[in-house]
C-alpha cells in the first residue's frame, strides 16, 4: 500500500521527469540516407534532413551568413558584415584586384540526391552600378538556366529554376562581374524543391 508521502515523491518525480526532458535536436541540413535516419520530426529529403510536414525547406545551410562564412567558398575575399538584407548579417565579397569576376557557392553540395522535380534558387544581391550578378543552379557541377541582374547599389532578388532528372548532385553558384576591388553583398541564398518552374512556393 502506497503511503501519502510516497505518492507525493512519485508525483514530484513525474513532474521533474516531464519538465527535464531535453529539447529535440535540430538536425535540419544534416546528411542522411537509408542507413542514417534523421529521427522524429524530420524526413530525409534529397540527401539532407528536413522538418516533416512543413513547407519547402531551404537546402542551403547558413543561407543568411548568421554563422559567419562557415559552409561557403569564394574566389574572392569573403567576410560576414552587418546589417544584412534580412537578419543581422550578410556576406561581403571583394573582387580580387587582378580580376573582374568573383564566384560564391556552398562548400559542399546542398542537394545530394535530386528527385525528378523542379528546383528553384534565389538570392538577394547588391553591388555598385555597372556590374552584374548571375545565379545558376548546378547539376553535377554544370550550370543550368543562369539568370543575371544588373547591379545598381540597391538590394535586388535574383531567382532561377531548372528541372532535375535522376539522382543528380545539385548546388547553387553566384557569379559577380564588377571592377577590381569592388565590394559586393549577398544574403538569403536559397535552394528548394518546387511545385513548378515558377518558384511560387519558396521557403
């Protein structure tokens, strides 16, 4: 027979147990496959863990440079600066003095196993007038359907889409053309699986 005191201790133990549960681990963006599952609340989408039941997920990690420049590679000088177009930070690129072109892309491909579907990419860019920014989706390292905008010292969105067929490896690449030494800004780089070529369902 349980005493009153034992009942109180048991109730306190249950309350502590419920209140001390660890928060779920956020594994969004982690590599996954049939052997490396994502866990509760996540699904394996295109080789990366994504939240289950939500809208399209951005496959690009550190898309807004909020963690500095981790996960990015550039042919120019790349730093994180404040403020960003959205959030606290943006990426700042400097064109090398001996060149007129600089590229930026994720260090590792964010899309490891593309499904037969449309994929869209977008980014916000800014740079001095007279230059240009070109966004392209990469299918097994080959650029597909690049789209360019002319820079004009204000933030502009550039967006493109393409159809991936089969288990292709996909990424996104930005190419800026500007005078040597020019400073360029980029923020909110996105790549997602879309319902159509028009990219109306972005993350």
